């Protein structure tokens, strides 16, 4: 079958950018897992019909009507979102999805495209064998979750226990590797709301000695920055991943630096600047909007020449999101798999945990463990955490329940 996304090999990610209808696979249909996206009717629909629920948006009237008819012909169901009339949720089994495409082979391209986007999203959602290239190396993004340890070389990060001076940071990094970290993420500027911006030179002075000291630590090094000059300095001393919380929106030169430095990029979702991001925390459907805006970030990366197998996406837990948005994003983290890229999640000790448990950052270890377990169960690939040993165990346990327990049939 021709892949609409131009996929070359099974181990490369699709060109999500060309999927115009933001196709998202929603949680597989299980009666005990009613969907929280859209109206309750969507959950009931999923419970009764189909293996997959695929949400398509921006569907024009004529192809939309044709799609509704064709889905009916192949035995599936369609739900029209009560709030957004250009949103359709298809409930289909895999064979029905293939039959749907066959229905449209002789139809106008606009009709066929809808079926092909749905198929591309399902394929991406199910993919188990992604690779992440970074520098001249490759990380296997398989079933075992990867742990990214957070090393904040800052005096003002929100979690006091993560603020370490340069000399201590190298030791902490090595301890994290011994405790099971697969990646170390080194940052020299706090992104907490209201934090002071840091000058480029200061940020470089904070991170470069730490990266140099960790060069021989045996794991990939990531630089947590939004600035091209900091990324360039970090790549020069051994970092191979650029973790940009702005999703390539703050510094127009950053994508080029990452592309020419052969770095992998983590594209995180946020809106606005750290100081005002809660003003932008308004969503009709946080899962769909984060998915769509991440597709925009992927477009920016691809346009700068960053290849598909060097891209990671991240919903940005706590960034321009109130607690309820972070909870919904985490509960539905699987939907982001539809984009076809490794999914990273950073819930560690964040304020949405404080909002639920009414506890300060120092006492959010168990809340973090619950969030990590939920993310792994939903199929997240990389967990960015402060407490490496505890979250290594939590993630491995959650993955075992997810994978070893999956064969059971009632
Ligand atoms: N969260 C923080 C910083 N960087 N990067 C990604 N990709 N995803 C995240 O969720 C994320 C991130 C905030 O946490 P922390 O670094 O501990 O805090 P601070 O910014 O105050 O240093």
C-alpha cells in the first residue's frame, strides 16, 4: 500500500506535517476505559464498535459526507463532535479501515486522503520500533521506557533538590547513570513561571563544564535550552540532543543549529512565555490542540532540515496548562503516538501533582510515580524525571504490566 505520508521504511517516522486533518488515534476501545475526549458518546461508541477511534478535524462538508457513508458501508461508525462540526471520530477495526481506503480508490483525492490519514495515524500509533538518531549514534525507542535524568545547573529551579552547582552536577549525573538513566538533560535556565531570564554567557558558563565532565558518562547528553548559541556551545562539547521547551518558537536560529549539528530535538508544547503562559491555558480539546500545535513544531523542524528520525515530541506537562489540562494530556498521552515520533513526558514533581495531593515539590515523589506509571501505560517512550532510581523502577514495572499483562482475554 502507498503510504500517504511518504514513509520510506518501517523504522522511520511518517511526515506528520502532511497530515492536514490532525488525525489522532484515541484510546483503544475498551468498556472499562471510557474516553474522556469529546462527548461521553464517543466513549460509548468506542466501547461498542471498533478497535480504533480516529479523530479527524477540519473535514470539509462533501468529503465528510462521503466519509460517513463509506464508513457505514464497511460496517464502522462515525461520531460527529457535538461542539465542533468539522470533527469526525471514526470507530473502525483494522480490516474496516483497509476496506474504507478501498472504497475511496476511485473517489476524488480529498476523499481518499481522509482514509489514508486515518490509516497513517493508526500505523504510527501502533509502531513499536522507532529509532532516534542523535549525533552519529542511535537510541532504540522500543518497549522499554527510557529515563531522562534532569540536571538543573541553576540557582532557581522550582524543585530545590534539583538545583546543583557545576562540580556537584557531574557527580549527580554519574549517580543518575548508575541508577538507570538512559539520557541526561542538562539545563542552565529555569523555566518556572516568573523565573528570571538568564544571559546567554551565563547559561553557557553553567552548562558547558557539566557537559564536559559528563562526556565519558556513557549516555547521550541533552541540552535543555531555547537558545541557539547555548545549543551550539553544548553540541561542541558532546551534547547530541537539543531539548527545546519552546518547540522551536523562541529562537529562530535554533533549528538550524540543531540540523547542522546533527542533533536530535525534543519539541515540547507550550504557548507564550514562561511569565505569561497561564494566560494562554485555554483549550476546547487540549489533546487535539496540543497534537495539532506539535505538528506545527514538527513542520518547523523538517523545514530546517532536521530529519524525521531525529525528532521527539512532548506535550509540555504544566506549560500553559492548568492542572486539569495536564491530567487530561497525561491520561490521553497515547494519542500523541499518532504523530509517529517518540513521545517524551516530563511530569516530575510538577504543580499539577501538588494540585491533586496538596503537597509541596519535596513531597511529590509518589505523585510523580503515579504520573510516570500512567504515561508508560499509555505508551510514552521517554520519561524526564528528577528521581532516577525510583522512576526507573516505576517505569519498568508499569511497562511489564502493560506488555506482559496484554495477552489476557476475558
Ligand atoms: N519541564 C521542565 C524543563 N524542561 N523539557 C521537556 N522536554 N519537558 C518538560 O516537561 C520539561 C522540560 C521543567 O522542569 P525542571 O527543569 O525541573 O524545572 P525548572 O525549569 O524550574 O528548572
